[in-house]
């Protein structure tokens, strides 16, 4: 069942499936930001975020800085 899967996943990884997915998306975004000059809006779409503002909110909450600042300092 869905509930069983979520509990088993959390026991194994320490996070829910959604939290894991968001962290993976941010990790992919970091790689794209570091290795390319594509616009932030394209990075957001490529990583599965609905738009650039959603991407910026999630990235900032996890990393502690905006994607633009992170790219400049990386």
C-alpha cells in the first residue's frame, strides 16, 4: 500500500519519498548551474520544477542561497 511504502522508504532513507525527490532535483540543478550557462528558467524546467519562482523557493530553502548567487559563487 501507499502508506506502507512511505513508511518503509522513510525507515530506509530517513526522509519521505517526496523529500528525497526534491533533494535529487536540487542536486541535479546544482550540476546544471555549475556546468552550464543556461538560464535559470530552463534549469528549473529541466529539473522538474513548475517554474523559476518555485525552483528558487525550493533551492533557497534547501541550500540557503538563491540559485543565481550559488552559481556566481560556485
